[in-house]
């Protein structure tokens, strides 16, 4: 199996997409429609989204200092029809606070970083096609935006050739991943915080990534969520 292994980073997930939306008809188009004339009622526009909120680029209907809208604007005029970019935003929000305290990822107040981890293309009939990891990297370079950090790409059997190909291969493979990638400090952050973990993404027709998180990170995240004043930026 060919797959990629990339760094999992702790920020806020975001999406920018160029999709069909309901078109705001002109008075003339409304009149034509009322007379039975066929009128095109959809058009392609840019959509910005967090995990829970979707906004139309032409009419965001939100605060001016919306991080997801402001970051999404970098892709306006650059995406193909039906293309959707999935990325993580880390560092600081527009209001000056950390997106995920105390994970600064080398940013200073007012700064943030963006890293693409997935791209899809939706056809006219609604069929969604996934870009391969290699295609994601090439498209991200065209968009002048980095991807999440890659640790490995290739046949998983080549990563640890010393593991015997038997019925216990899977568990031994995961154990090696945990040994090599988990329970470490995050090298991208100035603050001493645990690295979140990794994402293993098989290259297949229907891509289903697997996340492997550090126990240290899970404990740290739980500790932060129990503190007074905790706010989930994605909600």
C-alpha cells in the first residue's frame, strides 16, 4: 500500500471552495423567468468555512475580523471550478489571541500560518474526486501555500522493512510509528508543548486518513479544555 505520513498540527480547520451557488437574479432576469424564459440561476462563487459555518465570498454576513474569511481570500481568483482546499490555520487569530493556546507554532501575536492537507474536485454532477498526495503538493505549490509537513511517502512496507510480513504486521507497524513519531515536543513551537501526532493517508480511490495522536497531547488538550474560559475556535 502506498501512503503518506504527515505531521498533525493543532490549530483550526478551514476550507475554501469554488462551488455553484444560487445566483442573485437581476430585475430583467426575474422578469424573463416570469415570462417562461429559461434563466441560469446558479453561478460559481467562493465559499469559506470552518467546521461549523459556511460563508459566501460575495456576502460573508459575518464580522470583518473573521479569520476563516480573511485567510480564504488568498485563494480567490486561483481555484478551478469545483475545487476545494482543506487547510489548517495555526498561530494567532486576527484579534491577537492564540488560535490554540499555548501552541504558537513559531508565530508572534497577529501572525498565523496556513498548511494545506487535502484538495478535492467536484464535477458538475456532484461527483467528488480526491487529489492524490503528490497532486496536493503540486497544486499547493501552484497556490504558493505550504502543505502540512511530510515525514514519509511511498510503500508502507518499505518504511520498516525489518517488520516481518505476517498476521501481526499491522500492530507492529503502529508500534513503530508510535515509537518514532509520538510523545515528543513540538519542534515548530517556541513554547514547550507536545506535538499532536501524525496522519497516515493511503493512496486509494476513496481516501480515508488515519490519525495517530500522542498521549501527552491528548492529556494536555483535556487539561486545557477543563480550564475556565476555554473557547473552541472552530465552534
